[in-house]
């Protein structure tokens, strides 16, 4: 059995994924995110590392209730999906930016912390995780993604099944795609004209 799942996200099509209990989730660029810190890395080291990498656009991480969650992922080429949620009085719970050449990974804090301490592990291989906590590889168009997370349960509360019936999705994650900007050409400087001697 594979240690991770693979999905292809298509524009304006949604995909529902389930993920096991964790204190945080993250969307990571598989190519550029440096997962290892040191074997003695603690949670403060991890927080500092995540802050640096979020500034470098290699990861977006956010806190979640420690429950099994259904996540609705939407890859968007415009702002319409986010505007529809805002119009229905849904608030953005977290946001960030990630740059990728085509492979993102949805994973959790346990996997990130394991990789931070074990040099031989990476986001897709290493410590064996329960099926519902395994990473999800997301094949997407290359580019820059603005990521917005909407939670569909009361802020600060867990998911109480007897009070709040489980919705189809506990959270919506919108990945707004922007193409990489065209490379800027450096103006060519022509050599100065040197008249030939008579």
C-alpha cells in the first residue's frame, strides 16, 4: 500500500478529501520546501522554520480542530468561488501563498515535525502514518497560488456531532492560480560607435 495519495486538481472542479486528526494542516511545494531542520529540533524551531518558509512561498500552514476532517479543495482561475463563500457569510480563517512547478502536498503537522527531525525522511516517505493521515500529492498547473481556507464550523469550537451535524465539508480550501510572470528581458546595450581612422 502506498504511503501517500495522488490527485489531479482541475480548474473550477472540487475534490473532497478526508484527513485524520492533527493540530495543523499544510499545503507544501514538494520541490522547494526544505523539510529537515536538525535531530534536536523542537516546536519553537519548527515554528520559526515554518515562518521563514511561508515568507519564501514554499508552504502555507494553518491550525485545525484535532478531529477527522472532510476538506473541499477548489482550484480556481478567478475570484468567483471565494466571492460566493464570502457572500454566504463565510469568513476566511487562514491564507497564504505557495509557488510551485506542478506538485503540491497536503500534509499535517505530525509529518512536518517528523521530517524536521529525521534527515532520511521526507514528506512522502518515512514514518508510517494511519491511512487517514497520509499525505495527499496534488498535481496542479505550475504557477503561484493564493490559498484561502474557510472553516464551516463555529470558530474556536470542535465538531460536536450531536449539536452540529457533520457537513459535506468541514473546510473549503481555495487555491487561486496565477501563472508565472513572463521573464523580463534585459535591454541589450549596443556597443558605442567607433569611427574608423581615415
